[in-house]
């Protein structure tokens, strides 16, 4: 079941995000030493509290009392938002939870009046890029930053 995150669940959500993104870190050789800003290492209670105070809509997938998935929307302008931290715990993957969260994000963004959604990924994660593309996102570019050992890939999804 997808629902809004409650403030008292922030610590659980931090752990879901970190655990979920840690598998990506392992797969692509991303460590706290070579990329301390990567989601698996940089997500903290303070960061999510700040994002919540900022007004970001935050959602969880809950199953049998366990938060197994998460995402938030970062409002970037009148008609544009960014999908942040869409993730599913490894034990819950391959059950279409991510797909349901993504579709929910599209619906929520449309209801909030957004016409465009930005999505950032580890560019080298071809499987994830194809997954987003099968859901209508279009790859629009890449950027290499000195503070990451990987290339950041960017996709956009029209919500109109």
C-alpha cells in the first residue's frame, strides 16, 4: 500500500533509502570514501527532516507493517518536479513495487500540476535507465562531477 510518510517514520525511511541504494553502491564500486555524497551514504534523518520542512511530498510502500519502499518529489518550478530516492528494499524487489511507486509518482506529480518530471540515475546503470525508459522517460544527458566516481545520467518524463 502506498501512502504519505509520517514524520515519526523518518528514521525508518532513512534506513530504507540507505539499504536500497547500498546495493547500487556495491554493484558499481561506489564507497563512502570515493563518494560520500552518494545517497546510500549521505541520507540522514536531518536531511529528510529538512526536505519534509521544505514541503516535499514523501511517500512509502508499506507491507505487513514494514516500510519497504520510498520516494519523494522535489518541486523545481511551476511545472517541473524531480523524482528523488525512488527505492525498494532488496528483499521486496521484483514484485513490481517500484513500478507501482513510479506510477504513483507520475499521478501525484500531475495532480500537483506538474507537466515535467526530472529523474537522475547512475548513468552506468543501464538496467535502471532502460526501466525508466520503458515507463516513458527520455534520456536527456549526462554530467560528470569530480565528487562522484560515476557519471550522472538525466532523464525526463512528460506528464502532460
